[in-house]
C-alpha cells in the first residue's frame, strides 16, 4: 500500500497519477472467517480495523449489502463532539473524541477532523445552569468545556441573531473547543483502506439474506455472494438492525427506525467557523460550514416511523425557520440538497454494544442520530467485546437488558419514546 | 407530506397530527408483572412494511386514530378511530 | 467575443431597453432577456471562474443546468451569491458581479491553481495535509491540518453571501388541484389543455418567466402562435398558470413544493409583495413535462469560454435574438444539432458541423446544403484552443474504434451536442429509479404506482409534435386516474431521430494528456473518474463523493451521465449496470428564507402570553421565557437589581402577602362517572378517596416508572375534577390523558378537556393572603379557616360578580390560595387583589421569587424532575401508593431504580454561609474533585429567611448519607470550587405549620 503523504501526491502528480493503488481490495468471499462483521459502514469498518490492529486478529471479513460507507456514515451532518454526561456515555464518547484527534495519522488518511468548536446557544438562566451541569461533568472527567458569556460569543461568532427582538434572545453558549466536524466519507474510506491493509476482506454488494444456527450459535451467513461460515458474527447495520435481528431468529428490539433529514446549501466563502447548535422552545437545529463551503445543517427527525430514505416538507420548513432565526443572513442563501437516512432510534437515545442470546453473535446498534461521532469508539469497544467476549466497563450499560434492570442513560430525559431522542 | 384521512375531519396533512407509535401494542393490566410491562414499553417489532400505528389528530378533533401505513412507502391502507365506541357512533351517524 | 444581437427576431421586447451593470460596467439589453443573453449580446465572454482551478468560465447553456456563468446578483444586504446568469431575468438597474475570483473574473490570481492541476487530482486532500510535509510528520492531533484547512476554506466556496439579515420577506401558501402540470413546453401545454377541457382543476407551473418551453426556441411565428393559442385556451378553460414557479420537489401523496419568484425580476418591487412564495400543492395527479437537457462530452479544454450546448445557441438566437458567434463549429453525435446548424447559418454565421457518426442519411444532411454549411462526418472535436475564449478546435477523425488526429479549425463559438438527458429528477425524489434507454442513450423514468405521469422529452421523445401527442396521452392517464372518461390516444415512440444517436462520452487519443471536463463547475475531469476507478471507487456514489462529480450548484445536470459512462467504460460494463445516482430535492436551489416564510425572528414559535401579560408589564414586570410562555420574572422597584427585587418579593410574601400570575399552568377538566377511577390510575398517589371540595397534590409517572409531571387536582363533584399541570408539560399531559382514555382504557366513561386558555390564575400567598382574598370576594367568609381548610376548594364569586374557583394550596409554603377566573376577568381579578395587597404592604412576585420560596421548602420543579428522576429520588416515594396499581407502578420497581445509593433530593448550604454557589455545580468528595461526582445542584437562591444562600440538588444516598460531611460544589466552567454541606431539602418550616395554619 502506498503511504499517503505530500511526497506521494507530488510524485504521482509528476507521473500522471499512475502509481496509486486500489485503496482496498475487492476480494472473493472465502468460505469461512473467524469473524464476520455485517455492515460496511463506519462502525463495521472501524470494528474490523480495531480487531486487526488492537487484537492482532487476521481472518476477518466485513460484508456490506451495497457500497461501503453508503449508509448513515455518508449522509450525516458530520458533527463530532463528546458533550455527553451520563455515566457510561461520558467515558465512551470522550474516548471516541480522543480517537478522532489522532485518526488521520492512525489511518494515514486525512479525515479532515476540524476541531473548530461546538457551540450550543443558551437562552435562559435555567438553560445555562443545565448546560453547566453537563459541561462541569465534562471538565471533571478530563474533557474540555466552557460557558461563554454573550460578549465572548459575539466576538467569536459574529453573524448570529443577537437582536433583542429575537424570539429567544441569546445570553451565552456552552462550548466544546475540541469538538468539530470531519469529512464523513473519508472516515469510511480511511478505515476500509487501513483494515484492508491489515488483511480484512471487505466484501461489497454482499447482502446477508439469512443465518444458519446450531446449538445457540450462528454458524454461517447466507449472502448474495454465497454461504460464509463464521466463528463469530457482529452486526453493525444501523437502519437494518431489526431485519438482521429477525434473520438471527429473534423478534423484538428496543429500537424503532425513523428518518432524519439533512440539508446542504450552495457553496459560499467562509461564513461560519464553528458548529452552532440552537435548541429552545421545542426547536432543534445544528449547522456548520463544510470545507467546500456548503452550509450543512439539520434538525429533528420526521416524527413518524419510516424506512423510506425520503423526507417530507414540514421538517424542511421547521429547519429553515431555525436557520433564518439564528443566522438571519441565511435567508437569501439557497438550499442545494436535502436527503434523509434511516436511524436506529432506541428507547433511551443511547446505543447497544453487547452480547446477545446467541453465544457468538454480538450487536452494535441503536445510535439514534449520534452515530457518526461515535464511530471510532464504537469500533474500538465492539472489537474489544468480540475479541474478549466480555464488555469493557465503559460499555457495561450499553446492553439490551438495561431497560429491564432500570439503568437510565437517557441524555435528554425524554423517556421510552424513540422519536423523542436524538 | 403524508395525507391522513381522519374519519372525523376528512383528509388532512400529517403535520396536523402527531405520531404516537406502534398501535399494535397491547399494554398489560396495571397490576401485571414488570416483565410484561417491560416488553410492552421497550420492545418493538419495528415492522418494515404495513404496520398499525397510532396518530392523534392533535391540531384537529384530537381523536387518536389507528392507521395502517407502510413504513417503506408511507402509503396508508386504512384509518379508524382508536376508540371502538367512538368509531361505532361515527359509523351510525353516517 | 463576437456574439452579436441580430437585427430582428426573438421574443425580447426591442422597444424596451434595459440598462444593467456587470462587474461595474454599464450595459443594456432588452426586456425579456436573461442576464446571460444580455451579457452575450454585449460581447462578454468570461462570466465565472471554476471552483478548484479557477479556470475561466463562459455561458455554457441557456437554462437551469448552467455550470459556468455563475454570478453574484445584487449588492449589500440584497446580495445573492451563486446565481445562474442563464436563469436570471434582466431588469432595469440589475447589478451583477463575477465571483470566486480576485481581482475579477477576467483576471483571477486564483488561476495559479490551474498550474498545479496535475497534483490536485481527485481525492488529493485525503492523502496529505495531515502533518508536516513531505512525509506528514507530527503524530498528535489536528493542529497542522487545521492550519491548512483555513487556507482551503478561503479558496473554496463560490460566492460570498451577505452578512446582513435578509431584508426581504417571504410567504407560504397552500394549494390544491386535480392535476399539477410541471412545465409549459409542447407536452405540458397539450396535457394541461386537455385536462382543463375536461373540466379538471389544472395548475400549470413553469420555472421560466415565459410560458412555452421549447416553443420559444424555434424561429418563425408558427411555434409562438402555437404557444399563444395553447396559453389562451388554458386561460379560457380556467386553468391556473404560474410562471417563474419551480416545482422543486415531489413528496409523499402527490404533494409538490413550489417556489414562486415574485419580485426577483422587478427593479423597484412593491415592498408589500413577498420576494418569493413557497407553495405546498396537493395534487390528485401530477404530469411531469419537465423536458430534457442537452449534454456535452469530454474532450480537451472543453470548458473554454465560447463552448456551449448546441441547443442553447438556438435558444439565444431564436428567443433572445443573439447570435453566439460568427464562425461556428458544431460537434454532435445526433440529429438535433442539424436544425441548430441550419438556424445559425440562416442568421449569417459560418457553420461547420462535425458529426461523430460516419453515416448520416441524405435527408438529414440535405438540410444543410442550402445554407452553405460544411458537414464532416466521422469527425469530432478532440481539443479546444484558446485561453480566455475559444480560438480554434483540433478535430479527431473516427477510425472505427479509435480516434486519430484531424486538423485545426478556427472558430469563435463551439457548440456541443452529446445527446439529451430527460429531466427525471422529480420522480427520482420519489425513489423511482430511472431506466436506461439504450436506443437514445439516456435514462428515462420508470413506471410508478403513484399518480404521476411523465410526458414529452422528459420521456425521451424528441420532436415537438410528438411531445404534444405524448402530452395528450398523459392527460388521458390523468383523466382516467381521476375517474373521468378518456379516449385513448396513441403514444408516440421515444426518440424520433432519423439516424440513431451514436454514444459519445469522451474523445481521447492514447498518450495525449489534456484536461477534459465532466463537471465544469467543480473541475472534475475524465482523468479524475479514471483515477477514482483505479483506486477502487467504482460505485457511482463513491465516484461522486470522491471526485466530487455532480455536487456543484447544477447538481449534476451537466455531467452525471458522462461520469457514469466513463466509469462503465473503465469497468467494462454497461451504464445501467453501474447505476444512476439518486437526485435529491430541490430540483434547483431554493432560498432558505422562502422555506422559512414568516416564522423567524420575533415570529419564530408563537409567543404565549397570559391574559394579564399587559397588566403585569404595566405593573413593572420584567418578563422571562418559560417554554413558549413569557412570565413575570420579577417586579423591580426604582433602582432595584433582580437580586434585590426577588429577595424583597420573597421576604414580603413570607411576612405579608404576594401575588403571582400562575396562568401558564396547564388546566384540564376531567369529567364523567369514571373520573375518579381514571385519576386514581394516572397518579401514583391515592386519589380514590379524595372528598368533594378538596384538592390533592399528585405525581404522575411515565410507563417506565420515572416521574412525568406533578400538579394538583381539585374535586368539585362526584364526577367533576380540575387538574393542574406544570407549565412545561401542559400539552404533553393532555395528550397523555387522551391517549390513555382513547387507546388503553376505552371502557372508562371519562371526558377530558383542556381549559388552560379558559382560566386565568393567581397565587395569593403569605400570612395575610386570606385577608386580601376575602376582601375581594362577594362572600368573604368563603375563605375563612373553617370554610376553606388547607387543601380545600370552593367555587365562589368575586366582589365584582365574576365567578371564580379557589383552592387553598401552597407552593410557597405559606398560607396560600390559588384563584382562577375566566380569562376575560383576569385583569379585573388583579385590579381587585392588587390594591388590597399593597395596602397591607404586600407585593407582586415573579418566577425568581417563586423559585426562592419553593427552594426554601424543597418543592421540586422541572429543574429536578428532568425525566431521569424517580419518585423516590425526588424524596416523594412515601406518597406513592403501595396498595393500588397505577401507570408506572410496575416498572418503578426495577432493580436499579430501587438502589439506596441513587442520588436523592437534598438541600445544600454553603459551608461558609457568606458564600454563594451555583446551580449546575457537580457535588464531589473533597478528596476526589474529579470524575462523575456524587451528585449535582439543580437550583440555588438566596434565602431571606435563613439569611444565606441555599440550594437543592441530588446526592448519592440522600442527605442522611452525608450528614456532617463537607462536599465540594465543583463549577470549573464558571466560578470554581466551593465547600458545601448537605441538609434536608425542607429548609424552611419543615413541618408545614404555616401553610396549614
């Protein structure tokens, strides 16, 4: 594999780009693997990479029904942050952020992680106190976090709606400076290339159509590219979790599939240098500007369960109202595209990285719409779980039985209604 | 925009309604054991295809409705009042 | 640079000159021009610069697919970046500028990137900028990348948006129709006409400012007459017709999003008019007559200004009266360019037509002879020459399956036709994947079960009369689907050319490197596609993300098919096997302001005011947001700060009397024979035996056993209850009760009605509250200690005759009453209470004092009940009934929720009583001020009663576990650490003597 560097770019420039290799192979499926990860998205690819890298495992395949990174990894608003405060979530997301900080070097692939600050606007003293609890917890657990007053905010983010006539005047902000955005596709490609170079077989256009089970174990996966036997199997198929789960012989999960829309504007010269989040009066909105110049933004899910990757107008309108309310200069900026993805919405907004009733089947699911930022740690801990067959303490709450036990890791406090989390 | 044919008000945009959830869940009696409650509250079949779900015409007649809708296409097959008694009164009236 | 306005012809109004400014130069055009046609007529060639290499870009098309002439229109706060000059209607005083260039588009220093092009291949960003060059040294962190990122961001982007708030306003509208027809070309007009004739309610939308579509592009009066007749007929038939209106997206259930541009073409628009309207139309049937877009093909320097789509030249000539050049080379692989050649020659241009096909029937070639047009078959363009404008082309001659060099041919305009791509975008929004028509080498719409019919060239039908016929067929299908009688008309065949098109996507000769653009805006080249393939990015989605083909403001209208074709070739597969990318809405970019409409700024989320909102303001209230409500925060007297004010209000209430507007609480009437049973199931505490004339505090749980809401419920009769909820959860509780009654317990004979809007409420609190209230009642004895004991409720009458409801309940911990009157009497209630309260030294108080009073008492609110707290955590577990079952009773007993070391509600004192501390602090053991901590602080206040600051919070195990110990309230984000002590949450009058008294 050619190591990527300014030098290799220069050398290939002189040679008409002839020397670049495939970034990952396109192997034929083998009959059997030690570990098969179902789902060639960010979480699945990261899992395969860390299985090979951290645990020295060799005989691994990732099976993907379409093209790698083609799920929510390729259709999100690319925000990376660790401002979670519930026990379990806190350590997990902090570890993820730490992995992000060195990810480009680790993978030798520029994932363009831009630690440009994540700014949650505050509009009332009560909101400021609630934010302080969250950001104090972050600080006390080794992360960064700040509360900005209005003047600091104005100096850093000049074009927000600071008018006293605003429906919800801004009084300050909660800020995580180490947070930011990354180039989402590059993360998938970087993990794929790095995993591939460690010998992982990435099998695209390989859809799982069934499972074979014996004695409480999965022994083989039926796929569109033939039967693949496996000693251990991990599912990481956001949006398709229930379907796979049912193929594995189970029925229900604490998950519903909902769709989330995302939006990008025409490309503009730099207008907004940070990620800004606006949430008050029932509104929810987040925006940043991509390196190409498009304003990338989003809001709530479409409120009704759906497997269709198509959004509807009411949310488009809600999101536009938020956009113009918080950045009044966006009124004349034009929306270029909006699209949607299917989210695994869980009953408490937190994920699952856990063992299952089948002794060699592991589940990674329920990321709601926060899965992008989690992908490095998700892969790291899922690999750890699969390799060691026991959960690391940081993911001990990410189990399916937490609801029966009464463990509460609901960051929003919204209760057991999947559409209310995010 | 999904258009829901409210049996009380007629066809309206889904933005007048609020989505409840899986309408096929039968909640156990209040004194049922925790396991039964846990299954009803937390576990979902998460159907990919035609499912029965609840919607409330919250900005209309405020009636809860049971809607059969395809979660792949959003196509609606049927809409009826969730409350049988109210549904029957409606039928008689028509 | 030799484009000229011809003497006559076109549908522009030559009597009406329109002056405008381009890059600070003053020009004029005619009414009916686009900015592009006017610039062309004025000889402007370089209109834009490309994204990456900053190569000069001219006008490449005459429509929405434009990828070169992207400009900024307007100035200061009405500045619109990234406008396609080809769709911008000219108006007097229009000011446009070039963008993405410095100092200007004609001379752009950014063009230095072009020299580095060989290094800037697809995906090069991913391979470098990670560390210190050349070997990406430096292992930790993102610092080096972020330095690069700053430079990259500055170079990227296209136009610069205004930083000022948008001064214009926008409207939303809602429309219904039987048939929505999108597009007013030959097919659309025919379809709309027939539907309207049948009496259907037809809405026809056209994105252009003229109806007619391709009718406008044909010389002669026939075509215009056809257009005019069709438009007249439609108007007579009562069809609604909207020009300047784009159907930008198709959504579920026949709903389309329309953007109507109302004033974008007006010099001094009426300020009362919206700039644009976003219209949601619900159509029973939709006919898509959205046309087709001509595509180019890849050859060397195919982006030089002076190269445009062949049909665009016809449009500029016949519609706008602008001849794009004198020496014109047309290169084609299909028949459509022959009429173009003929038209241009007739207008006086010297035309040479290169057809890549080796055989062209005489009937087609014959068209040309009379006009002196040179035709070379088996020939195409290999390379374009010219830096700022095309000077000549180098041809290639077909040698069967390869090309060899031909000769040079001078020209000042090169027209390219590589075939046509039907506009399938809107159906793609519906998830309908188009299918490949190998005869016409284009994607055409697939069948759909939805009531959507496609017609005309968007089906791959090329001739205008065939398009008309297909419009009639589409009308039939619409009429049939709406239950009408339709006569079947025969469907014209797709295509319609005499000689089949011969696929041509790229012309190259092995060993010759050159830049052949596929996506001219983003500078994606044919080599980039091959590099993507070489590196394994073979899926279409990978291709577009890696290169970034099709992600520019034309959304892939120009280049997607060519990219697909080149990838197919690299893979040795057919195009349909490679796939097609899904087009996303909007079809053309839509301003965010239009989507937002009026609901932004002060009008973002309707403000809820209580009926005494103005009364409160008149009496000195400073308001605070509480959800969507505004409530009085405090009533400062002359010179008082908020702290001074709330401390005074708190003290006054504790010692005398205070009045507080509590109208925002939710109020629900619960009535019916089973009301008692219902309430008893909803609340966790016992309600079955609540006597008539009494109120009780109740806590309701969610299904999962966590606290949902609290409030009081008053019983007026056997069957009539009045429930209050918190302000925050009023709507949610109402929906919840309705759900329970309609979905879960249909057997209960209970009716619930929200009466939040009907009743205005005031808390009258303090030792003198009874005196004040009694003086305001028709029967003062109603509220005597005997008549109305603690938790008693009564219906009564105010001294002014207004009926009221009174409950003796207390949130403040003092003797207190809540008084409710019909909302219209709210001010009269205040006018009665206020003077009497003031007479005895009372006051008005706001939510800040309300907070102080309740914190002193340890009463919980939303700050504590945050959706994660159990009834036991809140210290109210003893209230929960152990003898009945209720919502949440089963799951409340889950093991983790029963742990005794869970954080429990406590009171907090500062260790040094003169100190303050803050809500949101984390409570930690002094020996371990790190980690997740032992608890947190939810609310703080100064307690006038205790003379120091106090707080509420949660600590593991509750206050019993921390008696006599010191904790650190850690607040690193604001004020650092403070030592605190943990006490019982009931800090003032713990036995409740005052409120019972």
